[in-house]
C-alpha cells in the first residue's frame, strides 16, 4: 500500500479497497515506528489526523468527495496550521500555535486531504541540508548517514521513506528541487505567484514559492491542482488562470525543443551525475524531443545575487520575531533592548543569524547601492538570459544539483560551500520560473535529479515532460533498499 | 570588501541580535567569507539596467475598502508571552 | 531680531477609510485595546499586506487638490527599525517614489492677506500602534488598534517663517482635507499630527542653519507655542555663540517646553528598500481624470465665487468658506431667503456667535439652514423687525420650533394694521402733550430729532412690534 502513488490511492479509496482511516492509520504507524531513523516530522497529531480521515470516509461514502478526499499528506512546518504548532524549524517558534491556516493548508482542506503532520526543515528554510533545524537534522532514507537536502528535507525524507504519499514544500533557492533530487522523489517549484504565500512563514518574499513533493509527476499535478490559484490576500499572487495540470500529462513530446545550458554541464558537475542526466536526455530525445545547446551567460552570478537578495529580504522579514506578541521570549529582560537582543540572539540559530547580519549589512547606509541595488540589476540580467533562451526552446534541462547527497556534517562548518549546492537551482527563483526535479538515476545508490525549467506559468509542460519520462523509466518507483527489504 | 569586528557589532545592534563576545570573531570570519563571495557582483556592468524587485514585473491590485476582520483578541493573546488588560506588555518604553 | 526662522512642517494625516491601509480591520477610534488588530496588523507569521483602494483614491484627491504631479508608478518601501508599537519591525511607507509630488496651496493670514506654500511631496504609509506608559509593574502596555491606519504624510517646503504662518498653514490644510472629505481632521484624536522642522539663519543669508525636529505637536495652539519656544531656544544658543544640535525634540504641552527625545538619540539607519510583499502601484490618466471630475469645489475657488456671486467682501468670504459644512449652510440659507448680504450677516454674527458660546461645531447646530432662511424671510417681508428676529432666533436655538411657530405663539408679528397703530400713536401723543408742543415750536432740524422720541415711545408701547415705517408716516400726519 505504501508504495502506491497518490493517483492509485485515490482509485483505491473510491473503489473501497481501503478506507482513509485505514490508510491514515497505516502511515501514522509507520511514522511512529520508523521516523526515529529519519527525523522527518516535527509534529504529528494522530487524533486530528484520524478525525479528518474518518470525516473523509463519510464524505467518500456519501459520494461527495473532493479531488483529494481521504489522501494523507505531510506539510512542511513552514505553513501555519490552525491549532497545531508551526515551528519553522526554529526555537523562536517552538511554542507557536497559530490561530489560523495558511491558504495552502486551507486549500488542501477544501480538496479533502488529511494532514499527517508537520515536517522537519532547515530553520526558517535557510539551508540546503536540513541540518540547521532546531529539532535536529532529518536523514536521507537512502542512507541515513547522508543529508536529505534542504530546506524541505523532512518532506523529501518522509515521501522517500514512505511515511507519507506526498508532501508540501517551499522553494526559495532550490528547497523543493534539491531535497527531491537527493531523496529520489519528484518535486515542483511553481512559477512565482502561482501558489499563495499567505500563512507561509516568509523567508525571502520575492523568491518564496510553495509546491508539491511526491513520487511522480502525475502526483505533483494532482497536488498542484489543489494548491494553485489567485489569493486576494497575497498581493504578489498571480491572477493568471490556472489549468487542470493533469489534462496534458500524456501529450506527445514530438517536436519539443529542450535547451541545454552550457553553464549547467561544465566544471563542478560530478561526472557520474552528468552521465545520469545525459541518459535521461537521450530518453527524451527518443520520444521525439530535440536537444538544443543554449547559454545562460550570467549563471556565474546567481550565487552572489541570491546571497544578497535573499538575506536582505529575510533580515527584515524576521524582524517581527521580537518576543512581544508570540513565540520565544528571553527570561527576565531588564529593558526593551535586552528583550530584543537576547530574544533574537537565543531564539535564532547560527545560520539564520548569519543571514540576518549579511542582509542587514547589504541594506545599510552606504552599502545599499553596491549590494542590494546591484543585485536587483543583475537579477534582471539573469532573468533576461532565460527569456532569450525561451525564444529558441520550450523548456530547459540540466542537473538539479552538482552531485548526489553528501554526508551529514560534511559542510556544516563551511557556509559558502553549502551555498554552492544550489548553483543550478537559484536562478529559477531569481527569474520567478517554474522548475522541477525528476529522479534520473543513481550514483553509488544515491539518487540523482534531472532539473526541468519552463516558461512562466508553463507548469503543465514541465509536468507533461516529466510524466512522459516517468512512463518510460522507473527511477521514481525505486525505494531505498532497507524499505524494500522490509527492514525499515 | 573585508569587514571588521566593530562593523559586525554595529550591524548586530541594528538587527537587535546579541552575539556573545567569544563568538564575534568566528561570526566575523564567516560573514567576511560570504561578503567576499558576493563581491563578484561589483565587476558587473549594470549601467542602464532597471533593478528588478519582482520576477514577474507585476503591478499592485487594490482591495476594496471594506471591514472584513472581526475581533480575535482572545485567540491572538492566548499565544502571547505577556499580556494584561488586553495590552501586550514589554519592559518600559522610554520616549 | 538678527535670526530668521526657516520652518517646514510634516503633517501625518489619518485618512478617513473604513478599513486599514493593508488589512480589513476597522479604523474606528477609541475601541478596547487590541480589539481592532488583525493577524496582519499584529505581524503574525506569514501575514501579507494588500493595499486599500480608498487610501489610494484619497491620496490622489489630495494631490489634485494641491495641483501636484501624481506619481503614476509609486512604490512602497520598508522603513526598518525596532519599536514595540511597530509589530513587523518595519513601517511600510513610500521613500523614493511617492504617490504625490510637488504642489502648493494658499494659506490665509489673520489680516486677510494670503500666500502660497509649496508642498514637497505627500506619501502613503501605515500608522504605528501606541505604547501606554501607565505603570504595569514597571512595564509598558502596547495597543495595536492604530497600527495600520492609513496615513498621508504631507511634507511642506521650508517656506514658513513664523509661528503664525505655521498655524495658518495647518488651518488651510485642515480646511482643504476636510473639504475633500479625505480625513476628519480631528486633531484631538490624532487624525492630524504635526512634526515641525526649525532652523535659524542670519537675516539676509541663504545658507540654512542646523535644524531641530519637534514631534508631538497636536493642536494649532501647541504648534504656535512650540515654534515660539523653539525659535527662542535656538536664538539664545546662537546669540551666545553656541551651536544648535541636530536632534529630535518632544513638545511637552504640560510644561510648555521642548526636550530631546531619548529614544531618538542613536542615529537610525532605516535601511529603506522596496517592500517585496507589495507591487508598484500603477495609476493611469483615466483614473486620475475620473477622480478629478468628482472633486468638490475647494476652499480657494469657493472664496472667489462667494465674492463674485454674492458680492461678499473678502473677509466675509473667507469666514464663510472656512469649512465646507459652514459654506454649505450659508448657501442653503441664501437659497431660502434670497438675500446673500443679510444671510452672511446672520450666519457670521448670530449663528457663529451662538456656536462659539455653546462650543459647538456647525455640524451640531440646532437650527437648520432652512429654519434660519425662513426667519430671515420674515425680516425681509417685514413680518418682524431685526430686533424681534434676534429674540425669535434665541427661541429657535432653544428648540422652541420654527420661526413662524414662535412668532405666532408669542404674538411677535409686526403690527402693520393702520387702525391699531393709530390708537397707539394717539395714546402716545395724548400722554406727552408737552413734548408735542415742544415739537410744534421747533424748527425743521430739531423736529427730526424730536420725532425719534415719539417713535421710541410707540415701539415701547407696542413691545417692539409696531411697523416703524408706518409709525413714522402716522406721526408725520398727526404732528401738524
């Protein structure tokens, strides 16, 4: 049952093969039994999940089911959930129980999904390994000595470890795609503004975007159908019409033009990873696609550009955590200044503090033009590179990451080398484009992800290409050995 | 651009983050590395390039002037660290 | 004095929207603490701002009202600083691209003269909450009801030269914004708050001196006092050869002095940058023209029209156009009675006099414009004299009914019946035979004086109700 896709589970529920209560109970039992190895969940409320499952079964029985009625889903602990702790992986929000739901949570409720729990993540989504979480690292189900990637590492580990059939994530610089690649699952970062940011704890407002993480492209399409759409309470949410993202999954790839940026296949790419990507591209070619060499000349600037814009926005987004209205407050503040500095000094972890300081510096008097304004200008150049490419090609493809998952602890003392992990994913956020990671092979039993990048609001095309690829390959169906053997 | 410890102290004060004395050296070192990495941007010619704040270059939609919120003080203050008589309490504010 | 003050005012005007600038919370004044603070206003995690269209419209109305360039693409920025009444740790404001650019409007001095004062810019921003300092075990209490109330910050050019001009500026601004209906202008409730920038320079020089900013001056009277004090303080320093320190000072109305603000001692670095949760506000010409076509007549236009249409002098026109409500009242009275001069006189002398005595505003006036118009009509058709009319007005003010009701009930109708008047005249002449003889013996010049005595007696006997013209005619006929 736990290797079934969301699409198959929907059929099973409707065909009365099993109930949502049975399904949910099963996943909760797996979480209870196995998550000590993965640490993929921060909070699980079994009673609430079972109550939702029972209600879903009643809806199913009465023939009044919505698209995802009864499907258990895990949510990244960045989405505010009414009555359930939303920690964002931080001591700062360890005691924070919001009295409201994020729009994404509300939409999944409307679609009938059952929330299994809240997944582990890098603190405030700042990290590429899930090691900055206040709740400890999450571990990669393919090898628990490896990181699952980040920041949506808990969601990726939960899906890869078969503790949830699907999960939500957020992606500011690769936080859906990189952990999806490291854990051998499928993840989609939609176009900026496609999914509401309301009630999602903000990291970098102009880059943050929520998206689905699941085994297959088809499952991602099912989840995106529930998540996408305009939200009048998010000014940056787009009112471009949504589509039925399942409708075009099976379209032929005949005539599809795929751009291969020279910059994504050069120095720095692990050679075995590169071979996996080449294999995947051959498969797409076999289905009628044409490969076109393209260039994204400003690629080398994406890391510095991102590491000014994201910390700058984050530095002020996180000013609201001041110990006054909610969240952590230091003991016995002697005055207002002490309240602020000690609450924030103790409530935030090292990486978060580092980024707040970098961002504060970049915005401070005398440095604004040299850093922030400059980065916003280069950002336009980076976006223009993509726009130029999309004159010639329909999608862009390349590796999601330079190499497979690395060992826990390998990069924790070297922030800059950790930042380099996101070299292929950051530009997509800077340009606001949709991007996917699709399982495309293994390096020493470690999953490799193929990244697909589309035009603004062309999620359907990405999902179509990924789905056709998955029809011809089985990388996305592989499960970690321990699970397959029934050990885990 | 290299950065000195006293600058980090100043920035930390702006950001209202206390950094313990023994940590300041290491924090400075790490931030210096990051700033060195981002300094690549200084070499880029961006003459006449319009800064891009929003990736879609979209424009603001307006909300009708209608009251939609109800009083939820009880729910909001149930999660507050210190409240009295409906007010949030903080150490004395001096103007 | 050898020092010339250079004064600029920054006015924070609360806009009269129903809901807040970035959330759907109500903006009503005086609610229980934190009952009007939504998740957005409290900066709960994940909450986002959405701009109120009415706030934009009000800002554009103001811009058109001062003939300013409207920002076709205005941008919101974050102004970052930590303060407990600022929940997000930043205020959403406008920095580089405000919605209203340079403009100007006319201010009126006490002596009736007028001059134009330039406006540098006006921009939209959100108000902060309030820190209450009553003792909560040595702590302060924070009320965030006001947080997110829309403000228009209006910045004047440093063209004001003394306290009287500053007050005239604020009065003209108050008049303009209430005419437009974009703010209630209630200074006591903080709807219009003023920061004053003052520096002194040697008379005849152009170079500006170091300025001090005075915050918390929230009435016309305090503005005048605070400016006088600050000019004196700076002049004393400069006279002694000292230097003015650039600083923010707080006006303490109780002690009537300004003192430095401790919280502003550390120079702030606000780290302005474009608010990424909001997008540029784009306004097109059609929108601007639609608003322009709906603008009411503004004070300066109304003043001019009052002199031209009603033949009022400049002073009367200024007084009567002071507020839109008063001007509307006056024009309704004119429409009812048809005589602008008498109407102007009655509104200014009797009506404003009574309102002043009762400390009421025109909106709280117990006598409607239609009722006052009817009363004046009775004077014009000679039903009552002007003197009786004042008596009737007093009764109307007390709520005793309409002019006609009161005239009828109290029998105040002017006596114009010649038979009845003749009886009274005869009685007066009969009772004052000596004076009659004196009259008959006098020459033409003296007679004119003496006839007044008889008129007075007749009026006295008729309790003021005799038609004076008819009394004069009858006396002329009888005293031969």
